[in-house]
C-alpha cells in the first residue's frame, strides 16, 4: 500500500515500504558513521560543547528538529575520540540508545569503555525536583565506565537547569557552507556550486539541504530543485491562504489534505460529506433586519436569503476544483485504463496546507474535520483511503500534536469509534515512526497504550509494535510485546501474533530478526526446565509456534523458510524453537504441520533446497533429545500423495535428523 504525496521527512514512501526509515537504535556501522561525518560542517557552538563532553563525559543538546542533532552528536563523540579521551585507542564505536529510556534506567545500565553513546529525542527531563540528582547518577556511571554519552532533546532545561550535566543550545551549521562542501565533494563544477548557493532559499532545514544537494549532484537544475524546499516551497500555499476563501474552497483543500490520489467522483463525494460539517465556521448571510414603522409596505414582501438556494448557487465542484491553484490532476498508470487522480501540485504542498489550516481556523472547523474523518474511515473500508487519512493526520501532528493525540489517536486507538478507526490510529503511529521529528513521540504513545488498563489501547499497542514502529525500535517493541503476553487472554493473543508479525516486518525490511528469536530461545530455555505447566509456560510455547507458523503476506511463504534458506546464521536458533515446540505434546500436531509447510516452501525461497533441508535437519536433530529425534523421524514419513520434490525434501530432512550437527 502507498499514500500518494505523503511526503514524510524527505522521502515519501509508505510505512514499512522499501526505502522507508529503518532501525533507529543499536550499533552504528562504519558506513553510516562515515556518511554522517563525511560532509559535516561544525556549527559555532561545536567547540564549547565538545569541551564540556570531554570534561563531563555527558552532554545534552537542546535543539528543534531539523538542526542536525544526530550528525552533531556523532561528530562530538568523534572529536572526543580524536582528542585521545575516548578510552581505548583506534576508531570509536557508536551505539544509539532508545529514547524510551528514563534517567534512572540510564544510570543503572552498563556502558562499554571507549564507546560513544547517542540518545536521540529524549521526551522529558525526569521527575520534578529530581532531575539534577538523576543526571548526576547518569554522569557518574558513564564517566566511571570510560564511555561518553550525548543526549538530544527538544525540551529546554528551563530555569532550574541541572548543574550535573551541561545543556547546550544546539545550532545548525551554516547551510551555505554545508551545501558547498557536499557539492564540491561530489565533484560539481564551480558554476553549479555558485548557482546552488545563491539560490538557497530561507527556511530550509539541514536535512532538506542534504536532500537537495543529492539531487543537484545527480544532475538536477538547482533552480528547479529549490522550488521544493524552504520558503520557496511554502510561498504558493501562503499566498493562496492570504486571500479570503469560501467554504467550498476550504473544503476542497481540506479534503485533498487528507484524501490524496482519489478519483474525481470519489473526491467530490468526500468533499460533499465535509461541507455541511464546516458551515458553523462559514455562516451564511445574516437575515435582513425586521421592518420598522413607516417602511414601505413592500419590505415584508422581499424574499429573505434562502440558505438552500445559496448553496445551489455555489460553483460546480468540478469547475471550482479546476480553478483552485492548490489542486491538480495526475494520471496514474497502475492499472488499466489509466486513472485520473486529484493531488497537490507538489508533495511538499500537503504539509504546508495542513499547517495553514491549523493556524487559520477555529475549534468549530476542527470539530467538523474530526467528525468528518471519523465518519469517513468508518463508512469506507478502503486501504488506500485509510493510508491517506493516516498519513495526513501524522503530518498534522507536526504543528498540532495535541489535536491529533486527543481528538483522533486516543479515542480511535481505544476502539470507541470502531475497528476501522482503531486500524487507522495504528497507521498514524506507523507514519510517525518514519519521521525523524516524530518517531520518538510515536514510541512514547505506543508505550502508553501498552501500559494502559484499557484492553482496546493494549490491542492497538500490540498492532503498532508489530509493524514499522517495531522495525524502527525493535528492542523496545520486543520488550513491550513480551510484557503484553502476560496480560489477559485476548491481549496475550494479540501480543503473540504481533511478535510473529514483527519477525515478518524485520525480514521484509532487511533488518535483524534475531531480536525476537533470541528472546524466545531464552524464554523457552527457562520454561523447558520447569516440570509443571503454568500459564506463562503455555504462553511462551505458543508465542514460539506463532513465529514458526506466520507467513509473509506477499508470497504466503512461512517466514521461517525464508530465514532458513537466506540466512544460515539463524538455523541454530530456529532449530531450538522447533525442538521446543515439537517436544511439547499439546502443540506437537500444529508444530508438525508448520514444519511440513516450511519444508515445502524451501524451493520457492532459495537455491539448493535439498542442501538447505539437509543442514536444517541436522540443526534440528542436534537440538532434540535422542528419543525425540527418533520419534520425529518416524512421524515425518510423508504421505504418498505428496509431490516428488517435497517428498525428497522431507526424506533429506529426516535423514539429517539422525545425523545431527555437532
């Protein structure tokens, strides 16, 4: 699925799509570090901040989104490493920590000597009255273990700034210098560099400069590129809203802001649903004053303004849309015949329109929009519509987070407005997870849902962590989902399914699914040593079976077959999971069916399926006790009705069971 013209951050891919944002936490590899530092320009505040980091081992950068905090944090750690205070010699290593960590958790964790740690977009300063004490504990822990930590936040320390850790007001580097360096490193000529620097519009963020530089380096004309960034991008929208607009015109751009890419008939029907809900914001003409004594007798005979007739005199919707400078059409060739869709002239228009709508209209307008969107997602069960509405709400969260959270996310995620609205609330969090300015906020929201006493919110949390939000923050997702497996039966089921779907999402995103497999192997190891069967043991084994059974949506292949064929390093872990569930008598039948399905899928997911089956069988055999190995060998005798190739795969697997890998 995709939402046309979503325009999240710099990219516009749908949540979870190829090219979307990936894991936000964990070790930074050398290639990513080199990419961050290769064209980095130090801002004026850099030297003083680096000295404070060198002195205290911890520093906090206070800055708004788009100021280059991530690159700045790594550059500061790199500068400390170069100065010789980074602990061990040689190149520094870097780890990005979860923004979900509070100060007490930071103070209690173990830091590795010589490693630089980054914690991006911390949401608060800790408990009231204890921030300085908590920061002192963090500082002492990091310093004692020979590491360094840079924390970034958008929240200033206020009048009671903690004395234990320096809070630096972070500024972006000079944008012209950053642009010039990137273009020259890419080999652009002086004329191109000069034109690009001269055309740099006001209002750009450092991320936009980096994206524009990449396009210019690829051969795009600088003048054309700059029309899509900074104040140049917003000017047509600002100019349009500077004029008085009718209800119909505002309804047009409001509809397009939340439903992009719809056909003409569908778009007009959505707009028609919206207009009555906005009338309180756009009242009709007032009635004439009452007749006074001495007025002409014909006064009372004059017709009063008729709101219905006034509505009929509105311009034809299609003609009005054609005259609207913020609306255009696009030919979509995804099917046959070619479809005409209504869109903004450029993807960047959408966020500016939402910002202008938020700034220019009152609560009455936004109440109407809320009622309209709630009705729309409930009436029209179409994936494309849900994707568009959810991406629009995620964009609105930038200027109006409290509006989105209070009027949409919380009531929708609770299930109070129905399952469709609940699904759209989860999609909003998925979109937010793709935005560097909102991903930590999405994590905080999902954590709150997971900790709620409301089962509807807990279900939404499980769904949220099973997709792109979980891919963005996999360690946090696994921790929250595992906690949810211990709740009531319905929540536990949703959490187990979410763990399985998270494995699929990680595999499809090219990320490491080991974060889920490691958890299950560890938990199964604890439970297998128990003689008695309790609820926790049953939940653990069923969670493992869900992972071994879940299929990739696009191909319908079991995800374990994909992992077995394409990532041999996972075979020992998968073998332990199979051994555990195959030895569990209540689950043995389901486990056998899932194992047969995985073996049958091997030819679809990789080359040399017989070799894969042989090696995998040896791994499973090594994980099984000898008596279970013999039993599995017997029960896996394939029925004669199976095709020859799957039969050969099963025979190969069975033979390898009896010769386990050592």
